[in-house]
C-alpha cells in the first residue's frame, strides 16, 4: 500500500503546484487503470526481492 501512497503524494504535489484541488486517496485508487495498478504491484514485488511470477 505504501507504493500507492507515494504515487498519491506525487499527484497531490502536482495538483497543488497547478492550483488544483486533489481528490482524496480512496478516489485516487479507484481512478487508477489496470495498467497502473499492475505497474504499482510489480514494482512492490520487485522492491521486496520476490519473483513476480510466483
């Protein structure tokens, strides 16, 4: 879940930089595409040193 939080923090900073109101974390997660979710999950697995195929 930490990987999602890192992405959300980056998103919030970008919104604030451009004067936009960020959505909350729950809506952020719901708005992620399957491709984005898969990328986050793969990164989390690789970060833990596990083989993604298992």
